[in-house]
């Protein structure tokens, strides 16, 4: 991953579970280690509820990442929303 200042950040994940169209689970395999589970619930033809969880081994690891992850995850969800407006999903 490349930051806006040109800094390179290690970012590698491995998918461990995909249940189309309702769930994606993957492990972030470089530091900091964590697992993400995203679930998708169709509410109507035009709306989907997205639930997004990050699981850490310790509360301390969670606290360290939480400082920046909440805002960055919100940015990612905003970008995802914009992209999904441009595609049709069955």
C-alpha cells in the first residue's frame, strides 16, 4: 500500500472464507496481524447492510490500530459505496 506522502506500507492479506454473496473473511498477514469479517445483508433492491469486524489477538493490539483504523475504514467504505453505485450486482 502506498501512502499519500509516498511511503510504502506492508499490506498483504489472505482470504480464508468467501460465502457469495453474504460474507468475506480474510487475515492481514503482515504486522499488525488481524482478521476482518465483512458480511452483506440485502435490505432491498437498492440497499445492502454491510457489517465489518476486525478481530485482534489482544486488546492492546486493537487499541494501537484503532487510533487510525476507524477513520481509514470509513474512507474505504465511502469509496466502496461510490464504486458500487457504478455497477450492478446480482
